C-alpha cells in the first residue's frame, strides 16, 4: 500500500511541476525548513514539499503542497484514496491549472471517514498561522483519486463540529502528555492499547510485544480502550480472562469478542460448531482453485489450479500487453474454461467476491457471456464456492479472514517475500516499463494464491472424519477441553 501511495504522490507532483514551471520544489532533509521559509517569504505561488515549524518547535509538519491563495497559504495533501461522496462536509473544487479558483459543488462532499486527511492540513494551517503566512480563514485541500486533476478544498472552521476545534483539542492533549512525560518518565500518562491501524505502523514490532506481555484485551478485535476500561471495572484485565467469559455475557457488547479471545489464546483456527458435529468440506471429483490479477481495473491474468484423479496442475491464462484487446482475449478464454468446468460438474473455488464482481464487469465491458447462463453471476451461483465465506462461517480466527492470514495457519507459505494484490499491480506496472523479471514473479504469486486455497481444504480434511473433527471448538472455554490427537 505504501508503495502505491508513493507512486501516486510522485505522479501528482510531476504533473504539477509540468503545469507550473515556476513552482518551488523543496528537497527533504537538512535545509528543508530554511528553504521553505525562503519560498514562503518570496511569495511563491506553489511550493511542492517543504517543512514547517513553530518557533518553539512544538508543532512541526511536512505538507505535500503549499498553495498561495489571495490572503495567504493553504496546505494540500496528496492521498491515494477517494475523498468525495454524496453528502459529507461542504467542499469547493480547484483544478491543477487554476488551484486557487474554488468552484462550489452541491452534489458531493468530503467523506466523513477521511477526516484524518483534514486533521493533517488543519495542523499545517495552524503552523502557517503561527508563522504569519496562513490564509485568514482556516482552509485546507486534498488531492485524492476521485479525479487526478482536481484539488478538493474544505473550510476547516465551519459546521457543528469544526475540524479546527478538534485539532486544537487533540494537539493540546498531546502536548500536555509530552510535558508530563518529560517530568515523570517512569509514569506514562496514557496506558498503551492496540487498534486496527497499529498493524501498519513501523513501531508495531515495538508496541505489540509490550501488550502481549501483559495480555492486554485490546489485542482482541472490537475491544477498544473504552471497552477495556469497562471490562477492567468488572475485574477482566487480560485476554485469558476475556476468553473464559460466556459469549452471552452482558460484560461484552458482542459475543464475538469472547470467541476471538479464545482463538487468540489458542493461536490457531477454532471451529464454530461442537467437536463432535459433522464438518462438511465442499468438494467434487474435479476441484478448481481460481484467482485473477488485475491492473487498473482490467484483468490480465487468471490462475486455474486443477485437482483431479491425475493430480494437481497450475494452468493460467494471461496477456501481458495491458490492453483492452488483451483483456478481452483473457476473459473469453476464461469463460470457455468456466463453461467446461460447469459441464464436468467441477467445483470452482475463489476467495471473496472479487473474482465474481470483476468478471461481471469484464463481461459487460466486452459483451461476453458464459453459454447457457443468464449472467456470470448465475454461473457462479451454480458452480462456485466462495472459500472465504465458507472459512469465516466455519471457523474463528482473531487475526481476520484474509487469505494471507488463514493459509499460514494451515501450513502454507508464499514464495515471495512481499505477497499481495496491491504489490502485484506494482509488479505489472514495472513489467509494462520493461522489467521482464516481473512476469515469473507475478505467475509464482498467482500460483501460490490458488495453492493457498487448496492448502486450507487439505488441512481441514486431514483433521476431519464422519464422526467429527480434531480441530478444537471455540465453544469450549480454554483449558477445559479434552486432549485430542492431531495429525501432523
């Protein structure tokens, strides 16, 4: 994700430099603050990059862009996600050619769940204000992926809950915590806790072991700081104690928190049903694991892993041109294969609804269909199994239900050091730029994705009989289950 964001950021900056030859580009590193101060003092119309700081250095920031408006400067952030939606905070739009000309719009607004973007530009406005360079009214902008040629401007001091007020409050609390920490280094003002975004933080490897050492309840999905405090009021202060609760307990807002705690303690997949309950694994004499790779919303590779009486073989369909005609050829061949699999009563497995949705869109783009079916969705309804949905309905795992999370629990490992759908898009982009080494890397990654699906079913089947399964049940509190023999 970070690499995609960096590429988007670079593309936008390059485009702006091309449109504004007089833009001042501030290199990062030593001297950035002095260069930014000089650019601001000179009245530069567009500053790309830069470093801002209050005189006391208590507030610092590195905005992506600084745009000179009529009465001062406003900061703009470049974000590789959409920021507009129907409703939301009122916005005006500027173009890359005329960023200061703000055009009102009525049909869209700023996405509420992207307010963090606005917190960032508000922070920069406060620093600019302390330096004497800010616009009179608080103003900030964001360039998202909605339209790569526009700046979304937002007034930061309007509405029932102005963003400016929230940023001032949060900043004040943060500065007070810093001051307290300096005076009392052995008495942390804020107790550590884990939240969803922590997994993407470079400090996760430092913080998580601290929380694991105390078995902190926030390690369980759905348990935030307030929920942890509420549990502590009832004497529940660890994941182990949370796992011992009845899922129907009034102490938790969601019984799934207890089940996730049990899974986290076990460190493995747990069944949702009792141990002696039959466990049905969907299957057929011919099983096909299916996964596609896309670039820019277009399909260029479809991996098929076919397992039958003769063994297992990987048989992909691909086109490396990145063209519409290439996608059409791939989709047409895919539909021929899916038609054949349907006729042979094979079961086709996929992970989530992504393949289904993308093939429906591709069929519409190219006017293609699978013979004998009303739609692509109709074919999937008859012959496909969403293995992600089946896994989520059958098992509990505290770490989530992505393929990259579940398959390693079943003994599978990807060959690539950095596997991921977003990464594969970057690899394909590198391929289009002439890096031939990316083709085998993409094929290996796609093959591993389909083999990961097979590995999950193989692992489950090895632990399943007509009488039940040796896979532990989440319904049994930890420490109370009878020992079972587990196949290696």
